[in-house]
C-alpha cells in the first residue's frame, strides 16, 4: 500500500474544446464565458493542452474516459457494443458479451420489413423486460433505448465475440443466423440462436405488438443484433493505483465505466447529464466523497450536448454556470485538474481531434504564469499531456505515487 498524500479531483467537461464560433464573433465558448474560478485555479498552478488518447485523434467519450483513468483504449477497447450497453444503463463486468440491437419488423418468413419497426415512437421497455431471462446457464439482459434502439448483454462463462451479426443491415433481406467465426465461438452462436428463437416467439404474441398491429403500426417482433463485443477485463482501479476512486456523472456510460473498474459510483440528486444538470450538487458530493476516496472523477455532459446542438451561446452559459459551482472546492487542500474528454466544436456539431485546454492546481505546485483557462491562452501554458498521463501527473502533484526505481 502506498502512503497517501492529498485527494485528487479530476473534472471532465465533456466536449469542452471548441474552435472559433461564428455566433460568438470568432472566439470559443470558453473564451467568451465569465469564468473567474477557472481562471483563479489556473493562476495558482499550471496550464496547457491535453490530447485525447493521442495527438489529433478524434475520440468518443468511452475511449477518452478509459484513457483519462489510465486504461489505454488502444489495448483494451473492444468495440462499441459494451459501451453503448453501459450508455443505456446496463452495468457490465469483464467478459460480458454485449450487442447493439434494433427492434425491427420481420414477416413470417423472417424477411426484414423495417429495420426500425417504423421508428418506434413509444417506450419499448416492456418488450425489453420480456426478453430478460436465464437460459443454458447464461443471463440475458435487454434494455430499450430511444426509438428502435436497444442493447443486449449476455453474462456467463465461455462467451466469445467472434460471431456474426443477425442484422442484415437492409430491409427486404432475411434475418441472419448467428455464425461462429472460430471453434471457440460455437457455444455462443448456438445459445444465441436458441435465445433469439425464444425472443421471436415472445415478441410475436406480446401485448405491446398486438396493440401496435391493431393501431395499424409495424410490430417490433424481431431483435436484430450487431457489433458483438466482449467487455474488457480491466484491473480494478483500487488494485491498479492503491487508493479508492469514485465517479460522479449524470450519463450512464461514464457511470458504467466507473462500475466496470470497481469504482464507487455516486447517485447525485439532479445530476441529469444534460445542460440543466445540478452542477452544485455534483461538486458538493465530490467534496464530501474526497473524505473517503483519494480520487474523484466528475463528468459534466452539458458542454458536449450544447456542442452537438451547435449552440455556442448555450455552451458558454453551461460553462459559466459550472464555474459558479466550483465555489466549494476553491480553498480545499486538494489537487484539481480541469479538462475535457474531447473537443465538440459548436460550428462542427461533432467531436474533433483538437487538443483540450488543461489546468492543474495543487497546493505548493509550480506556477507557470498561465492566467486564463481557454483553448487559446492554454497554448502558452507549460503542460503538453496525453489523456493517459493525466492521472499520473495528478498523483505526483499530490504525493500519491510511488517512486519508479530505487
Ligand atoms: Zn465525451
Ligand atoms: Zn459527444
């Protein structure tokens, strides 16, 4: 066990990085925001830029958060299936098999009439619940997402993701059987085909679909699977670092990653993962939790949501409201790092590979003269880190690391 120093707080403002915005006269939302607390923190410490995973790489929130927590996604990431399932609120463990799924409409011959069941306009949770079951020593869990989207997770021993999709990827074609791509996957393919036959029979006579047929709507009578992925088996956070970690987030995917790593996942009232989330409650919880956990990660999703909406003024407002919520941490004896997980420029409406502004503030740390926390000012700061180095850098500032060598 290592000897512990001061607690560490990593604040990830999702999609924080931006480019000059037309709506803001050519500056970024962070530059435009009134942000006295962020500027005060950077003046007490170090500023700079952070590359998400590696320079110029455009990352998703899943790969970037793994990297920020010190787990190299290039080694461990196994495709979107498990992370999308976590995004729908399913809790996964290493070795679980996960799929992205669609509720679809098929005819009696198994020909897909609509891959999206007429873009389901009602909550399909009751269908998903009906498809949760135990079979052949495995547990099957289905969770409905928005419209026709869903996820399937299979838990148990001996599973493989070396199998094919059942989704034919276009209408007018037959639903495919799951096929094994190697010998080790034969059991998985067999049990999935059995499960899907059972699922078809349940969906075909479910009240939900009888109702839809009566109303002249397409029944959601087929669960199409794609993107099989085995959940990576990752070393638990506490075992890797020698101290406790906690996770505060509104969005299920980040909570799912925390849970996968065995971190404490806090439920915070009003933490919605939207632009209206209760930031103050999240920061109060972080302060409280730092009594128990040496490391706390907080995800703020509103900045990314505003970026995807192309709403620079909203993104600026989210940043301003979050800056106010930093009040309770301003005078604590802790190391604070604020950055993002990737850029989501408003004029682009998607993630980009632009580096993120970064600040590290820790009692007694060096000061590099950085004055403002934003994408442009941070170019003059001293730090140039990859996301995979963030936690290590925080550890050394906080006295939570071990000497490498004698
Ligand atoms: Zn993100
Ligand atoms: Zn995003």
